[in-house]
C-alpha cells in the first residue's frame, strides 16, 4: 500500500477526454476515462502513454501496470534519457500503401490510350523539373537577400569599430550596442515568425523530413506557413548573427516546394484552389518530397550527386532505380538553375561560376603524402569525439528547453534573441581582448575586418571570422594563409563558436547545423595543421608550402561526420564542393572514422532529434536481439472488426469510443453466434470511414445509397486525413439506423501474417512495403491481432549495465 501511495505521488490521476487529451478541472462522473499524468507531463508523456482507465480501477492499475513504469522512473530519474525516447501520440502514420479497393480496380481497368500514358509520364517528369526550378529560385533568392543585407550590416559595424577604436573617439560602446541591437531585433522577428506562424519550421527540418519520408505524418510540415517561416526565417536567422547556416533548411524548403507542386493546389483562407490533382496520394507526394530534399541540398552545395545521395542515405526510406533517376534529375536542374541565377545576378549568366550557395572554392594545394594519413585518422577520431560532445550537450539542452522553456511561446522568442545578443557580445569581447593583429591579406579581398586594437598595423584577425556570415567565416578558415590567425585566436574562436553552435541548434528559429559544424571543424583542423607544420617542418608536403587549408578541410569533414554520422553523401558533397577527387579518399576516411567514434558514444544529431520528439521512426534494420520476439508478443488483441455492411450507429459509436486507424472487415461466420467472428475480407481505414460518413454514403438496409457511385478516389485524396474528426460529424437518430457498405472502398487484399512470424520478418515487411497496419490471422484466416508501425517502433535495444537488452517503450 505504501508503494501505491508513493506511486500516486509520482502520477496524478486526471480526467481524459475522448480524444485522449487530459482535461483537468472538468466535471467527471464514474465510468469516465482517467489518465495518469506524470510529473513531466506536458513535454514527454502524453495521454496514450499514460493509458486510460476507469475511476474504479485506478488503484489496482497503479499497483500492477504502472509499477513497472514507476520503478524505471525511480531508477533513472525524471530526466532519464530513456523516457525521452517514449513515442508521442501526436505522430500518426502515412498511408503509403495503395488501397486495393474496387474503386481502385475500376480505375486500373479503364483503358488508357498510349497518348494518355505518354502525357502522364511527361507530366511526371515535368513536375520533377519544376521542383528543381522552384528550389533554385528559392535558394538563389535567399542567398542574394542574405548577401545584400549582410554586406550593409557588416560595413556599418566596420565603420563604427574602426572609428571608435581610435584614442580620439573612444566610443566602443556604440558599435557593440548597434551590433547587439541589430542581432536581437532581427532574431526576434526570426523567432516570432517560426514560433507563431509554424513551429515545424524550427531547426534544419531534416530530422522531420526524414521522419515524414519514413512514413510519419507531421501536420504542418509541408504547409505554406512552414515554407514562409522557413525561407524568411533562415534569412533573418543568419542576419541576426546566429551560429547557423542556410543549407539544412534548403532541404526542408525543397521538400515543401515539391509537395506543393505535386499537390497542385494553393491554400486560400483555410480552403484550397485546385489546379490539378495528378499526384496527390501519400505515395506520390513522398517521392516528390525526396526529390525536393535532394534538390535543396544540391542547390545549397552545388552538389547534385551529393544531394541525391543525401536524400537516399539520410532521408528517404523507399527507393527504386527510376525514383533515384528522377531525384537526380531534379537535383541536377536545381544545381544548374541556382548557378545560372546567381551568375546572372553577378552579371555574367553564361559563365556559370556559382554552382551553390556555399562553395569551398578550389584549394591550390590539395595533394597529400601518405605519411599524413595517420594525422588525418587522428583528426577523424577527434571529430567523432567533439561531434558526440556536441550531440550530448545539445540533447541535454533540448530536454531542458522542453521542460522549462518551451511551455510558453514568448519564452522561445526571448531565448533566441538572447542567444543572438550574446553571440554579438562574445564576438566583440574576443576581438577587443585578443588583439591578434595581422598584416596577412585575407583570402577574400572583399572580407570585412577592423583595425580595432591594431594601432594602424594590420587588422584584427578575429574580426575576419566574425564580421561575416557563417559561410564567409568557413571560407576564411579554409583558405586564409598560414599566418592569418594565431593559435590563441583559433583556440578561443573554436571554444566560443562551439558553445554558440550548441546553444543555437534547437532554438525556435529556422537554422541549419552544416555550416556551424564545418566551421568548428575547420578551426580546430587549422590548429592541428599549425601543429603539424611546427612539429615536422621538413617532412610533409604541407609544411613546405605552409598550407593549413587541407587540415582545416579534414577537420571540417570530421566534425560534420561526428555530428551527423552521414558518410557517403557528405563525402560526395565535400568532394563536389572542392572539385578535387584525389582528396576524396582522405575525406572518406575522415567521415567514416568520425562516424565510428561518434557512434560509440551517442546517436547522430538528427536521430537524437527524432528520439527526443518521440517520433516512431523505423530504422533500416530491425532492432538487435529481437529474433526471439514473435508477433503474438506485440500484437494488439482482441481486434475490433466490422462487417462488410454495418449499421451506421454502430460504426459511429465504435469510432467515438476508439481511436484505432484501421478496422479489419470480416465475413460473418454463419455457423457461429458471434457476429464478430469470421474470415478476413479486407481492411478499411478510419479516415475512409470518416469521409464516407461525412458525405453520408449510407442508406436504408437493402438499398444502394444514391451517392455511392458518385464517390471517387479523388474524394479521398482531396481530404486531409487529419482534417476530418468523428466529433465533427453529426448524425440524426434516423441516419444511425441506416447501413453503410464498405465493400467498394475497403482494401480487399490487406497484408497478413500468421502468429509465428518473428519480429525481424514483420519489421522488414513494414519497412519494405511502407505498411501502416498488419493483420495477424489465425489458421482459419480470422483476424486475431493487429500490428502498427508504432507497435514495432516501441522496441529498442538498450545498453544497460554493460549488457544489451530489449526495452519495450510504453
Ligand atoms: P498510427 O496512428 O500512426 O497508424 P497507431 O499505432 O497509433 O499508429 P492505431 O490504429 O491508432 O495506430 O492503433 C493504436 C493501437 O491499437 C496499436 O497498438 C494497434 O495495434 C491497435 N489497433 C489498431 N487497430 C486495431 C483494431 N481494429 N482492433 C484492435 N486493436 C487495434
């Protein structure tokens, strides 16, 4: 009993509404549903993880079912990473499977002329072409605006810094105040835009796009609001002086453009203006979004092959040769068009000299000696270590944010503004205190720098890295000559920028992590380069030429690999960015080893984001140690089924009472009394039933609804599955007596498995076919269990006390 009392102090019993939300303070009677609310509720434990129960059974449930959960809570504490890995009820699955209904078959049987087929194919390729063009327009627009305004901002700061640092003026408070005010003001706008318009636009968007392509529905991710918040937001974030890049958000924006072009409709005051509707199935949109993400990366780095591979490796879950070809086509169009647009902007459109938003530019001396390889390997290991430190720190910060900061929207905005103010202050303090003056010319002759602290002799080296955009800073670190920065300058820069990068990623602003990671890596890589030249002045090629650029490049690659853990695509992206294949081997080594070292400590940054958000992502491979787990261990039973022709009232009650998204249809066994026992005949989705109910496709028993024949597949495609709710459908008592016929609409050939299927086999079915539901059938082909992707995603392997064991997330 004492234990139950203790448990009750850990969980509060709270009434739960039918849609699974906690509704504290509302009147409830006996028989109402209740949920157990955890101390951390509001950020990681939602209604479905707390289960629902009736008032009378609370005590018994507390002592049995929740004891286990509470034990773990006690064991690991409220902040335990394990509990961040809970699955979140708000993420639903996509319907990637094509519904094999009578309606679909009728459509399949329609004779299609060769001409129509050709037109269809052509329009399909046109859509992929348009995705490339759309992404390029967006990318070039973002680049031009950022460069234009950044130029004004840094030129203003330079003027004030130069002027005020002289003994005569002595007004250094002015530039820092101006710098901080500009940063805070712009970041305030950037964060407010994302926070209030579409929070899904926060961050780089790549983890969310990856989850979407894996089969998870993320409301708002591909909306017009997300597009505006993403594109305008990223411009503002960079101008606001945050330690972030615009390359990651390009993948998300490309995905939104792709979905928009594919759907062919324009949102208009909560309605849509339909233009065309050829590619509206989840399946089609998924493929287009994969192309959009690839185009975004391609436009950002001028790397079409790398972009395509990035989409394959990091984002998309379903591939075939034709799709890869189409995605590559889009990526190539995006790269070429961005190049054309940026070159045209610079006044020489035919020269095509701007292949991406960020170029590493050609390295004059990218050759290497084999004896340098051990140094590169050590650097890769360092990259893995620093990368995982970045992930761990960012993870802790994300949990802290979810717990304390992200409960109120305005706090998010204030935090982002604070970070931008601190970024300006830190840069100023570093420039002011270090006074590392150099006469070496910066690689980019147009780069801004100040003479602050140099008494007319050269310029402040630190200012070259801070009076520019993060991309400019990266280029400076990669290409500036050996003696441009002192060791102290680099050490302090890398430390401060690392902390700013950790603090910035996860703010409620549109921001990418590619460039900050590359910059951090380039800075410590440069340091190592300086060390190598000092230690072996005559041995390695670099030493003779005193070129630290390639060490900076290896450092950048290692840091990025240690953070993101992507190997093939990043190797290709960096090789495409440098335009030198001979150095590809070293880049690959750096990325591979940094990934191995990083994986030893943590998951990658994107995977950490996915886990913290509780998204039910299915990885490529089934979890280890699950060979002995059989479908009977994790299926849900008993199964709620419907007959092919059901009473509307009964269907309505069932949908009101349960939130299941799929219902097997059975043929009633004439020899059995139970009307819910019989052979499986199909499966119908909740969303399909809701569309049928809202369109009133039902009639009196023995008749055929007058509107049944007018329902087409487009009626289902037009409606967003999350837009229709059973609570919004009103039925009269008379209508509830009618019957609804599921036969024309149900999937007649659902995937089924028998009880003795093991988890790895079921996992591969879900992963390979993009399933949402799997029906478990008995030897008599009667449905006896249901499995969804969340049932699978709950299984994870964990290392506990040095041993690998299975954990079943609740
Ligand atoms: P998603 O909403 O993303 O498809 P989910 O797991 O939330 O995933 P639901 O269909 O809501 O999908 O199912 C919730 C739980 O209920 C799952 O554990 C599933 O196995 C079970 N379930 C689904 N449909 C039925 C059904 N018709 N009868 C009994 N249990 C079901």
